């Protein structure tokens, strides 16, 4: 039987879908990229915004129209956080939550008598990290590796702690083994991911912390670059920065979740840092790492955000000069503390603020890309040159493309290039 996989949301979800695909392939199920050809659909959901839920419903409608008899599996954060709503989605034949490791058995069970299955397990305090490791696919240069799950922060807007449960971490030895296998399989770059990555190790009870995992991965032969996905600013200590600064393979690209550049809004969000602390962290990172790039997420139009609060965020964004910003409008998530907050902002105002912030961030981004012109940088090439360009990234994740002069592929190769210009969201370069 052929399975079409669709993954919404973050890289953790992507990693888990890849893991499921590998398990199901081992049981003889084939993967198809063609929806019309699929016997089974696996939809790994995200529920971070109302928009994610909406997109999931649209996909389900499309599937049922296209293949009414196909088996549809709904899994991930949406059914875990919103069980009742998920149960009402009668288009789905199998509904499960975070226990994605159960899906192969659930598909087998369903195929016996085609009786609908809804099986969502509650998260429990002290539950173990679901053991999983992905095998090299032989196709890519960069692998995302999930080393942490869950969050106990309860930011007032966020549904994720309900969907993902308490913090739990992958044991250091398992990380070492997985990275060694990925290096053997040809991967050059590793991105460590988690739901709240900086909480890595807190549950292990032996003092292990994220920096220990980073040092372990950096010490793996064959791996050239190591990146970290989103981090919480208040959890990065001076000692962490000093130890990170000694790791040659660690890429100086840090995604520090900001959400708002206004202290009053940060407090209402239950974020655990102030703008001043965030500013100090950026300075320390930029002092420690040359070519340091800082990126972030900003939520616009949180409940109670006034024009002046938003203006503070704009000023803060300009001051920090983020090299890239992911901007998204706040949407109320049922069951969170902020659902009951007064001062909800209208969608027109949110959209206006999103556009205003986008314009500011886009200008900073273009200035950053242009500031690279004339520099010599080292690029790890990733993509085949289907459109006539070799494409890759510098260590600080600046996209670079070089006009292809030969027939060969540069994928997996690192080369020094000179930046000659900017084209859209990429630097152009020539080989030296
Ligand atoms: S740190 Fe806050 S925003 Fe991030 S997953 Fe946890 S609760 Fe959500």
C-alpha cells in the first residue's frame, strides 16, 4: 500500500514524520508524493495558530474529495490538544495524538475490519522521551535531529504545553549514536531541534545540559557544521556562551525567540526576560562570535497590545537589527490563559501591524545581505542546479547562489566564494 505523508508545522514534526515513514517503509508500505496514488494519508498536524487548524481542515476536504476510500490518519498536536474537535472530524479513520510510534499498529488494526479508531493518550508527568532515531536518507546535506520534547513554560498565548506535555530529553548516548550514523551516511550539517530546546537535560537528573549535547555533536567526525533551532533567551548563561564560543563547528546563527519588544507585553505573555536582558544577550553573542546572525519570531497584535506597545517593538527590532524575523499575528488558542484576556486586537489592526513590521524587517534583511558584497565566504552547497544556479548557505545561514558553469553538481561540497551582489533573498557569488 502507498502512503502520502503531509506534515504541518515545525522541524520537530518533520523529524517525527520522517521517523514514521522509515518505520512504515520497514513494514513494506511505500511512500508516494502523488496524492491521487495514495491508499493511506498520514497528516501530522500542528496547532500553534488557528491558521494551522484551518489548513488541516482544508487538506482533509481535499483528500476526501480526491480519494473518498483512502484511509486517513490524523496525528500530532491538534488532536492531542483538541481531542473533542478532532473526534468530530469524521473524515478521519484513525485519530491519535502525540503517540506517533503507535501508528503502524493502528493502521494494521484498522485494515482488519475498517472500524474507526480514536486513541489519544494523555501526557503524564515523568513520561520518557519517545526513543527514535532517523537513518540517513542519502539525499541531503543537513539533518534535523530532535533531542528534546515538551514544555513547562506556559506562556499565556501558547497551546503547545497541552499538546506536547512535560519536558523530556533524549539521552546523550542516543544522540551520539544517531549523529555518528548520520555522519557515516554523508550528512555534513546537523540542526538540533526540540520544542523548548534550552530545557534539554533538565529531566535527566544528572546535570546534563544543552551545551553538553552541543559539544557531543560537535565532536563527531565527519560533521562540519552544527546549528541550534529556536532558543529561549533567558536560558542561555554566560558559561554556555563561553563554551559555545570554543566550538569551531557551531554555526554563529542564533534564533532567539523574542515575541515582543515591549516589556509590558512580555509580562502579559509570561515570557521570562526583559528587553534589556535580551539586548545584553545579543551583545554577548555578537562579541563572542564573529559574523554572528540573530534571527527571531515576533507575534503581532497580542491581547492588550496598544499602538505604543507595537511602536516599542518596531524600535527594538531596528535597534537589534535582526538579520531575519518570522512575523505572525496572534490568534486566540482555546484553553490558554490569554483566551480570557481583555483588549483583543482586531484582525484589521493585526494585519496592518504585520505589514508595517514586515517592511521594517525586509529593509534590515536587504541591508544585511548587501553588507556581504565583496566578502569571501565558505559555502556548503545543498541543491542541485535545476535552475542554473548552485545554491547553498554560509556558516551563519546566509543563502548564496553561484551561476553554474559546468554540468556537475556541487551538492555536499564546501567552497570559498566571493559575494558579488544580492538577488531577492539570496546573495550571488563567484567562485575563487
Ligand atoms: S516556551 Fe512558551 S512559546 Fe515556547 S513552546 Fe513553551 S509555552 Fe510555547
